[in-house]
């Protein structure tokens, strides 16, 4: 919920160490789909009312996000006037 990076050894039955959000909840699940039936991509038989509360869903898989690091370097900083001049090759 708060975006804290968790270690791979974290207990999914517990809570977030920073914001105390339940980890084993619909909102933290890889299959959470607000547009799907019962808001889940899996064939669940009943809707779980609170998507942030701890639950015992058998399809639960902790959601993970991958962030890529880029090495493009710092962006070139040009003044607006220099960009305008370059456009018309003064």
C-alpha cells in the first residue's frame, strides 16, 4: 500500500513493516483485477468484501513489481533559446 520495498524472505501472512497493511490481502495479490468477476483474475467462488483486509484465499500470490535501471546518463540541458535557434539554424 505504501510502496515499501520488501525482502523476498518476508512472511506474507504478516503486515508491512512500514504502514502495517496486511500483506495477504486482495490489493497485494498478483491476481487482483478491479474489472474482473469478484475483482479477481482467478475463478473464486465468492466475493471478498474488504480488499485490504487479511484473507485466506487459496489463489493468493504476492504481487511484485520490477524496476529497471537505465544508464542513459543525465539529460542534456539546453535553454529554450538555444533549442529555438537550433531549430532554424541561425
